[in-house]
């Protein structure tokens, strides 16, 4: 062992000498400009001697390790070698803490509801004031649009405090998409909305759904009513998608998966609507499933914002024209099938629902295929 270490020391000294010779050869090459071939030959020889000395030092160290009787190798190199007891020990990933996941979910729900209130209450106050004061002019529309612009900019990361800017932007999930994803997302979501309307028609023949009616606006000019209804659709689309599919669904997705995220966000989406009753809970969860799946596959709320705005335009105009919500049966509709039996209109709506649902599933599968080739960008966790 002692002899081997001594050999290693000798080899190290030889390496030092060889390195010094290499430096000398370089200097000679610079001086001997009249004979560059000879200088180059000396430099090559010195470099070869340095490599040989390095090889000898490695062999000496190896011999020192092999000639030890009972001395562990890590006593020679204690800083370089791992503990042998840990070499074959498997790496165990700690299981996620259920309490931590529950805390993140609760925080996501509270943040989502706060975003919803911050975007909706000012709109409601402005609309109520417009209907009461100077109702002949829809002055609340431009004020609401200005507030909505600042609201959206803040959620995108603008404004103070600066240390929350990145978290706000990532939580919003308003990521840009290529045209192909836009096309499949709008097609799949559009089929989903049509399927939902048909499902409501079928449900209206099976159960009694609660009534929803507009307040008496006979004294308000039609222009004001129409303007407010038009403005209400993008406000709901932007605010509710940012709140429920952005700030709320995203963290729950990462904790429990898409299904649980849709169930929780859909339930809170139902609670946020004042016309909610238990029988309408499947309706709101189905709406959340359509918009939430589009957001999950595209990793962006932008298609859901467009779909939600379009769906609200349809429901708002249906409420304005017919005086009732889209889930209510139109006047003169046949009685429940349990009373009057199944008729042709019920079978027609049911058959159309089957075909449109099949088209929706096909479109969502194509959307999933188109989205699978995109680079994965995981937003920052909103519940750290």
C-alpha cells in the first residue's frame, strides 16, 4: 500500500515535469521561428510525455486500491464515493399530502369565487343603475367595457403587486393557440352546446324544471335592454371562465384530475347563479364539463370564453324573446311523457341528441389528437 502511494507521488512529479517541459517546448517554438518543424516536434514530444505521466499516475492509484487488504475504497477517496448502503436503495417518491391537496383545492375555490365576484358585482351595479337612471341611454355598456378591460389586464399580470404578476398570469391560463386547435375546440364545444340544448328539450318532457323570467322591463327602451343583454354575454364569458376554468379548475386538476375538477367547479358554478336549484345541478355540471374539457385539452381558457359568450348570447336572447330560460318548456308544449306518453317530438329530440352527442365525442377526440402534439407547458401552481 505504501509503495503504491509512493509510486503515485512519483507519477505526479513526473506529470509536473512533463507539463514544465511542454511549456518550455512552447517557448522554444516561439523562439525557434527559423526552424518551426523542430519546435513543433519538441512540443508534440512533451505533450506525449505528459499523457504518459498521467497514465502512470492512474495505474499507481489503482494499484494502491487493489493492494489494500481490508481498507475500504472510500477511505482513499472519501469525498467522491457514495455510501455503499445507499447505492442499491430505490428512490421513493413521497406520497402527496392529502391535507396539502385539500388546502390547495380550498384556496382555488376561494380565489375562483373572489374573481367571479370582482368581475360580476360591478357589472350588476352598473346595469341596475342604468335601468333606474337615464334608462333611455345604455350608458352602462361603455363603462362596463372599460372595467372589463382593466379586469382582464389585471388577471393577465398587469398592475400591483408585482410579485403576484406571474402567478396571476399563469392562473388565468389565457394562452395563445394555433388556428388548428381553435377550429377543433370551437367545433367540439359547439357540438357540446347543441347537445346540451337538445338534452334540455328532452328533460323538459321528463321533469318539471324551475321557471326563470325577466323582470318587467316594459318601461325601458328596447335599445337599452338589447344593449345590456349584448354586453352581459361577454362579461359572463370572460369573468366566469377566468374564475371557474382558470383560477379554480387549474389547481384542482393538478391535485385530483380533470373529473374532480369539473365536478367541484361545476358545483360552484351552479351555486354562483341565483336561479340554482338542485334539479339544475346536472345542467351546470354539464356546462362545466364542456368548457372545462376544452380548456383542459387546449391548456387555454380562450376557446371556452368564446363558447361561453356565444352560449350566453343564445340564452339571453331566448330569455328576451320568449320570456323564459332555455331549460323551460315553451308554451303549448306537450305534457310530461309520464302523463301523455311518448310522442313523435320526444323521439325526434332524443334521436337528434344521440347524433349530436356522437358528433361531439368525435370532435373532442380530434381535439385531443390535435392537442397531443403541442409542447406541454405546465402553469405555475396557484396554491403554493
